C-alpha cells in the first residue's frame, strides 16, 4: 500500500451549512445593521470557519450562543469579514499610474476648479490621505493649484474614527519613502500624524456600498480591495453607481485583482488594465438607470455636486 502524503482530513474542522451562514449573517445584520448577504459566500464561509477554529467551536449553534454572550466577538467577526486594513500608497504602481495617466488629464479638465476624489472603502484613511498627498506633490510647482476635496467612506466606524485622527504606526508607511514621511507627517510619540495641510483636504463619512450611492461630481474614485468581497450582482450595480458618481472623463481605480463584470465594464474605457485604471468616456451624457438599491447608502455632503 502506498502511504498518502496528506494527513487524514480533520473530523473536527468546522463546516458551515448554508443555513448556518444565513443565521450568522442575520445576527450581524441585527447587531450592526450591516448587510453581508451580498458578499461572496466563499470568502464569508472561510473567514467564519477561521473564527470557529480559533475558539475551538465545532458548530454554528454553539458559535451563535457565544456571539450572543460576547458582543465583542460579533464586532471581531464583522471586522474579520470586512477587513478594515490598509497602508499608505498601497500597491505603489497604481499611484504611479494615477500620477502619469489620470492627474494631468484631471488638471486639464478642471482648469482652476475644485477637484473631487472619493476613496470608497477607505478603512483607516490611508488611501484618502495618499490621494491628497499625491495631488499635493503633483501640483506643488504650479503657480496656483486647483483646490482638492477627498472624501473617504467606509462602513467601519472604528476605522473612520482612526482615519479622522490621522495618526498611524510605522507599519502603515512601508511603501512611503522616508523623505515623504518627513514632509507630510508630524511625529507624535510612537506614531506619525498626517500634516494639517493634507488633513484639511480630506473628510470621512460612514457609508455602505451595498446601499444607495448619491455621491456625484467626482473626478476620481478609488475603490480598491473592496469589490473582491462582493458578489457579481453587487459588483455590477456598484460599477454603474460609480459611473453615475463620476464626471464625464473621470477615473475609476480598482484593486490589482479586481474588475467590473458585465454591463458595468462596458460603461468604462480601459486606461491601464494592469493597474485596473478605467475612465468614464468624456462624451458620456446619459446616466444608466439607478440600480434598485436600498438601505443606508452614501449621500453627498454639502457642495459635493458638480
Ligand atoms: C481591505 S480594506 C481596503 C482598504 C483600502 N481601499 C485599500 O485598498 O487599502 C476593505 C474595506 O472595505 C470596507 N467595506 C467592506 N464592506 C463595505 C461596504 N458594504 N460598504 C463600505 N465599505 C465596506 C471594509 O470596512 C474595509 O475597510
């Protein structure tokens, strides 16, 4: 007999049935008011099973009892499912593509008018501040740089509170050259805080991408490492919502392994496929019909419309 190189499958590995997952998501929706049923099932399942393994829990019923007894675990589970982590200039080549291909065009299109950027799924704020720093560097030598407003939205309130504070540990800066850390951050004890001239260009707001998005008039939307967790239908309707949120000629940057499916993909021109940079055609006039989305969503703040 030939010995198998693999260990026998573990009999105590937790396996969630379909209705188990449904019960857990319903519990999270009740506790946090957040819909996770539009997320990719495989991702959710893997992450929930990891939590069960961590606590040595073998069944969904037992885990639900634990969740009810330990509200902090419900928050940890929600974070494990939505992954609110990021860093400054994450995947640096995407920011180089923005600098080379998108910012010169945005500058030309806007003339001296206010430029608007939106980081959707901003986690703890690093991506929104990176966009503001990029714009600051790009326009530094101009006699009069057009004003910039960056909006950062996320469902994670804890992450948003940290984003508003704008102070980060050294791990957040692995992709930032030391000279830029010196230039755009102020040391505060063990952390570095975003300099006031960058912070004042960025605002953060709670917003759920599974709801209705009423943001409009954006020149650039970065939605990176977020779509990957959503199912195809939500990816498609979000692509349409981003199209409506952009001005004609505005840019959409996705994560390195993300793309838009179906109808949504056909709305955009590819600018740099490797960097997942897309553009709403300059001659785009007619918005596609609003997708039937409900719940919390994201509304424009004062002055956000073109
Ligand atoms: C992995 S982080 C990406 C952060 C940043 N965009 C980046 O690429 O570094 C994913 C973020 O998406 C947020 N997110 C997940 N579901 C969301 C939803 N329905 N609406 C808004 N944000 C969501 C999470 O809270 C998390 O902060």
